C-alpha cells in the first residue's frame, strides 16, 4: 500500500470551532466581501474570484485552492464545510449504519471524535481502490410522497431557466455529455454539499470543466436579488459534480456526513 497525503480544506465564513487534526486546513471563503479576520487562509489573494462568493459560495475557496495552493502539501485534497465533515462508516452506532447524514451538537469533543486519525486512515484506505470520495447519496426531494427528479426539483425550488441554460451550455461546449444528461436529469438521488475528496489530477479536470461551464452560464442568466436564490452557482455546482463523476466513469466511494449544529 502506498500512503498518499490528504488535506481537507474546511470552508468558513465566520468564526466557528475548528478541528484539531493537522490534516484539516481552514479557509475563509468570500474574504473580499468580508470585514472579518479569521486568522487563517483567505481566498482573496493571487488568482481568485473571492468577490463572487455571494453567488458562487464555497466555489470561491475551491477556485483559490486550485489556482494558488502549494501542491507539495498533499497528493489528495478534499472540500468540507465548517459544520459539515465526512465521517467514518462506524463512528456512529451500528444501528444507524444506513444513514447518509448525522446531526451532532457542536462542541470540540464531538468535532474531534469525527475529524480524527481514524477518518484519515479510512480515507487513505478507500482511495487505494477508488478515484473519489463523495457524500452518501440522498433522496433529492419528495412532494406528496413522490420523489422528484433532479430536474424537477431544481425547476421548482430555484429557477427553471437557470437549469435549462446550464444544460444548454454543457451540451454546446461538451456535446459528449448529451448521452449522460437524460439519466442525470431523471435521477432522484444525489450527493449533496459540494464535498469531494480526490487527487489533484481529478480536481484539475473537474474544476476546468466546471468553471468553463459556470462562467458562461453567468454571462447568460440574470442573477436573482433574493439572498437565497442568489447562490445560484453553488446550487448548480452541487448537482453538476454528480454529473461529472458519473459521466467520466470515475470509481466513486461514499462516506456519510456529520452535520454540526447548535441545537
């Protein structure tokens, strides 16, 4: 077995408890729009899109890592959030082994129990035989007991035109995706949260494709003034990561996600 070094970048936009493990690197996303000083890595230096954080969400941190980070720090990296982290299959009681997410009260002990050397070891083991790690897929949404497809859900909870424009851009720029899009649009489960762990080579290919698509979509749509709907490119990318990994036939492993809250 060849051990590959892994770093998990955890996206923050405000002060919050941090994991103690040194394989986690906090990064302040949207620093260009913030007066807060969090005293760790910031996404507004070098080649960056930090000023787009209100519409691109955690993607501004992904972009910064992709364009600026010292690649000698790790062979493999992952994206997490200040209150969402991958967790090991057996961290929780075995009776909950089929769960996709676990909500825990946020305190240092709970956080450190999840983000631990045990998690690091499991990630290394998984990536010996898989290309990427994603969150366990979940049902996208139900209405009156009926599962909505990915396309239906986006069109009802966000703006249908934004989705259609995105699909148009993908098929214009990458026509080979035409064979994958029908199945993708009709799927009723997906990996949420824009979280992935993968080698640099895979991130490079994925982010080249993703930003090529999204920056063109940005030129074609009118972004809503509503604070929630304004996060359009975060919502789109959360879905597109699923399309990319399946279309490119990457070998996917899944881990559940621990979600930390104050209640």
